[in-house]
C-alpha cells in the first residue's frame, strides 16, 4: 500500500486546526470540547496575537523602516517633528483656557496626546517609536549591516525630527498665529519641562522611552482601540512630567527662540540626557525584554 501523501495530509491538518496552540489543539482532538466550532474559532481569533505574533509584526515593520529610502525617511521625519508640536500647543491651549485649579493637569495633559496621535496614526517617522521597531530585526539576526542600517535610520529621522521641532518652536515663540494667551501658556509649559536637571531628565527619559515602546508593542493587538492606547500612554508621559526627546525639543526650541534658554544649556541639561534615556528605555530595556520573551520560540535563523 502506498504511503499517504505527507504534504497533503499536513496541509489538511493545517486547514482543520481549530487552535493556534499545539497543546490546546491536541487536547481538543483527544478529549473533545463542549464548545461549538464557531465558539472555538472566536477563541482562536482572540488568542491569535500571542507574544510571538506581536513580535513578528513589530519586527516586520522594523525591517520595512530599515530599508526605506533616505528621502522618504527625511520627509516623514520632518512631518513628525512638525506634527508633534501640536502636543505642546494643544496642552498650552488647554492650560490657557482652563481655570487654575488643582485638577487642571488632569485635563491639560490630554492635549499632549494630540501630536502623538497625528504622528503614529499618520504613520510618520518618530525617533522614539523606531528605537524599538528598528532594533528587533537586528537582535534576531545580528550583523554589522543591520547596525549600519539602524545608524542610518536613527540619524536621518532624528535630524529631520529636530528640524521640524525647531520650526514649530519658532512659530510658538514668535506667536505666528496671533494667540498671545496660548503662547504665554506654552512658555510656562516649556519652562516646567526644562526644570529637571540632567540626571532627573535621564531617568524620566528612560520611562518615557519605555512607554512609547509599549505603545508600539500594544498596537498590533489593540485593533480598533489603537486611538485610546496611544492617547492614554502618551497622556501619562505628560502627567508624570517625563522627558520625551522630540516633544521636549519643541519646548526647548520655544524657549531658545524666545531668548530664555541658551543652546549649550539645552544640549547638556535636556537633549543629551533625554536622548540617552529614551534610547535606553525603548531600544535597550524594552526591546531586549520583548525579544527575550520570544527568543526560545524562534528557529536558529531568528524566525
């Protein structure tokens, strides 16, 4: 008797599988289940994005970013730098128009989410967002070519982000929209953001980097709740007075263009510690932990 066609047999089994987990699948086949096929499929749909699947989605996004043309990265990064300015401006507008009460920070901090919503939902290149996505492909397949690709991506996007924030910060400082009350509030918000010393900014930057990386990690499984995931976690960055290198650059540029902050003070007290903190929180701590939880399930090639 001819041996059964293994490929067809495996293909048929794959199509008939009712659960993505092998242990669960075997249990259902051997012991049965009181649930209907429809209910089993619904359970599988909800459990399909296990950590390994989320890792693969984020890694594929990172691979796409690492291979994008420089011109695409540049214009997308510039757009992100400009868009993130709406976080500072909206927060300032809420401060300007809300009464000075103890609960005001709980409301005005929601304005900080606006720029991040525009950037992330608009698929613009934000430096702190790619600190996670760009690192995962290189962790899976560590090569010098990958390290060079990360350096290229980070360098182009960071410079583009900074130019965008400089333009927006100048617009606030010079009150190009003719809203002096919002400009006054924006200056106050910016002064508060620049108050912490370098060490405190570094620590706050680590937590901010972690939260942004968490947004990236949660979005694949958030489905229709992506808006709320972004809004809530970036709201926390403002509420906890954390340091975000790109949004904070709008605040630093606003003060520099208004003559209240010297460039070298901004570099040593904010830019360097916030940048290092965001990288540590996003690409070192979060990326390594995220990779570590799926590494035992990957094949020798990192797939």
